[in-house]
């Protein structure tokens, strides 16, 4: 029993030392300093593209002279030829954009999710002036084209301000993107404004 009390005493002393060492009140000259926010690192365009929706299916992406170009593979055979070790099968490839039920609503929602990456890209990279994206689905090619100014007008947003907010740690764009994806009228307006086939 004495051993137990001795051990318990050492443990309590250890905790007391640890906790009193961890807590100290700064009353010196630095106590009035406001904690500075760390600026968020912006990934390179190449790094970012590897994270966007459908990135596994991107055949070509570049940011050159202020123009972003993103092209997705048009067929599973084309995809598999360039990615022979991929575990993605033809069913997964062919239903990625259209969904397993293949409804028009699901296709439109998924295309909108893919094309709203343009908002994120324009926000992250101030040098972007224009964005061109192509998503082929079941023999049709959906082409998205927008300038920075057109996107700012549509989303009623200032990308310079959004860029600054991102650098300060506010990464969410849901207030802009969610209504376009989930409200049928806004989704239709977005697709009619920027997408041709």
C-alpha cells in the first residue's frame, strides 16, 4: 500500500509540474500584441487542379497568358490508354458526370459542380482573365467559357476581395456556389449563361 501511495504522489507531483509549467501569464511588454494571422499558402495551379472535382479524368490543364484551359477525357478508352494502371472501370468513368440513374437533373448538377470550379480558380489566381473548360459526356461536349468579369457579374462578387479573404483563412465559397447547384432556376441560368454543347 505504501508503494501505491508513493507512486500516486509522484504522479500527482509530475502533473502539478507539467501543468504549472504549461500555464504562464504574460504580463510583459508583448502582452498587448494582437496575434497576427498567418497568410494561407496558395497552391500552384498544377497542385490545385489535382484537387478539383473530376481531377482523375482531366486530360489537359494549363494556365497560360491569363487563360485557364481544362479538358476532360472524352471516352473511357482514351482515358485508359493514357492511364493503364488506373483502378477506375468503364462504369465509374461513364457515370461520373451523368450519375447512375442518368437523369438530366443529375447531369446538370454534376456539370454545374464541375464548372463552378471556375469561381474557385478565378478567386485563387488573380492573373486569370478567362476560363475554358470542356466536359464530354456520352458523345456530347459541354463547353464552358467565361471571363473573370463575367463570373464576377454573375456571382455578384469581387474576386480580389475573395482572394484576400482566402489568404486570411476564409476559404468557403458556399454562399455563391450552393444556390447555383441546388436551386434549379439558378443552375439553369448558370448553364445557359456559360455553357454550350
